[in-house]
């Protein structure tokens, strides 16, 4: 998704504030190129969210598995102690 940036309006405001035509256009182009290029889009955020959700699901599964193994080991140890 592309964002619209009114470079003409931005340059006009700078000219109205007393900045020369060339400098105003250079400022407008720099703002469009450097600032607007780094903005995250909705699609970017959704992709990151999907990646984080997948990572959380994996970590949740690993944590559940570890808890189950620890519980089984504890019960086996308790059973061995009771038999003694």
C-alpha cells in the first residue's frame, strides 16, 4: 500500500515561509524519500503479527511438553520412593 505525500503542497508551504524554490523542492523530495519510505503498512504489521503468533504457539507447545515431562518424572520418582 502506497502512502500519498503531497510534495507540491509541502514545497509551497516552505516557499510561502520564505525558503527558495529549489530548497523547498529538495526538502519535499527528501521528506517523501526518507520519511515516508520507513513507514510500516497494515500488511507489514499483519505479517509481523502472524510471525509472532506462530512463534508463541511453538513456545506454548514446548512449555506444555516440558511441563508434562516434569510431571511424569515426578510421578515416577514418587512411585519409586513409595515402593521402597
